[in-house]
């Protein structure tokens, strides 16, 4: 009896989800391999249809740079979705953080590294603030995450429009654009390097730390988490704070990439982010998923959008395609969940 109680109170996910062996295990079972295979097939189709436009080095760099901002958002979303939550606010928070960062750097003036770092700090604080609001309302006020983050998406976007009077801020430091936005290291864009570093750190924390174990448990066995004495509400606030912080970083990276706040350019980022995470194998029901799947999943909506542009397909169809892929991914997740629960 004692052994059973101890096991039930363990907030950790299954051993395969706690160590680097998880990656090899998923590869052996083919789950991550299938996702990667779908990405390769997608790239192959676009390459055949537009051999002189899609598989070029310039377009590959463009795809990677576009995926970088989405990947930063998706790392935070992975944590939230693992808790069986949702965060629709990332697109609005990204824009808000970009506006705050641009205004702060413009107010300070100059092109120095110090100004750029202060701008980065402003973006992170702005994103973190919205993340804490989301976490508090979900965990403490017990308002459904869908409603909370839908509301804060509109609020953050609205405040950004109020601050700028609906006009994009274009006074972005030239050094930020040239270094972070378009600079490279060993031929790899800095945007991509930063995004990969964020993904690696996020993956290590998720698979190797107590915070990661608690995150899995929050989505799969809240009662076990409570029995260990962990304040589940406080942990949930931290998870949403992480998502907000990374949305702030994504806003700063977007500012560097486009040299403007792009107020109307991120309306579907929340859809693409959720699609990327779910396509990557993270269950909307919580408690199951890997960061490596998210990294692969990010490239599927990005390649879809880029491929449609190369083919000259109307932008409206890009949104339709991403939406259909998201629905298909959720359906497959339901099928896998039902198969696991069968006796």
C-alpha cells in the first residue's frame, strides 16, 4: 500500500519523458520521425513545383529566419500546452513588447550596445508583465485560459495601437537591424542562432529539471503534484510568465528583422504557434510532448507559408492551410490518446 501511494504522489512524468533517452525512444517508435518525414515531403513538393525558387540558399535562409521568431514563441507555448493550457495572447504581446522596446530605444537615442540591451530588457519586461497577468487570472482567479488569453491578446494589441496611434514605429536603431536582424555568424543568421539557443535551453529545462517535471505533472496529474507539496497555482503562473517573457523576446527579434513594429503583421502568429507545437507532438490534453518535436513542427507552417508565396498563391489560402493542418494534428492527437486509453 505504501509503495502505491509513493508512486501516485510522484509528480514526475514517465522515465522516457525525463531524460535524453526520450528522444531516442520517440525516434525508435517513429513519432518524431514521421513529423520530420512530413516536413521533408513538404519541402520536396515545393522544390519540384518551383525548382528555381524554393530550394535556393537565399530562400532557405529566409525560411529559417521566419521560423526563428515563431520558434521562440513556440518554446513558451510548449510549456503552456503541456499543462493542458492555451495562450492566444502571444501575437498581441509580441507587438506590444516590440512597441515598448522601440519607444524606449528611441527615447534613449544613439546606436550603442547599451541602448540595444536596454531595449531588449524593456521587451522582456513588457512580455513578462502580460505573462504574469495571464498566469494570475488562470491560476488564481480560475478563469479559463482560452478566455483570459483571448482577452489579453486584444488588450495588449489595443494598448500598442494606443501608444503608437496606430502608426508603425520605424525609428529602430540601425545597429540592431544590421547585427541581430540581418547579421550572421558562420553564415547562419543571428536570429536563427538565438532561436536555437532558446529551444535548447527550453528543452534541457523541460527534460532535466524539477521545473520541467512539474510542468508535465501539471498537465497529466495535478493531484500527484499537489500531494508532493508543490503549489500548482504558483507553478502555473511561472509557466505563463515564461511564455510571456519569450513573446517579449520574439517582439524584440521581430523588431530587429523588420526594422519596424509591424502592428498588423502578426495577427495569425498565435494560430501558427499553436499549430507548430501540436504538429510537433505536444498534446492539447497536457502532459505529453517534447521540445525537439516543437522545433520540427515550427518549420511546417513556416514552409507552407513560404511555399505558397513562392507558388504565387493568395495569402488567404496560407491561413486556410495552417488551420487545416492544425485541425488534422489535433484529430490525430485525439486518436493517439484514445488508442493509449484502450484496455
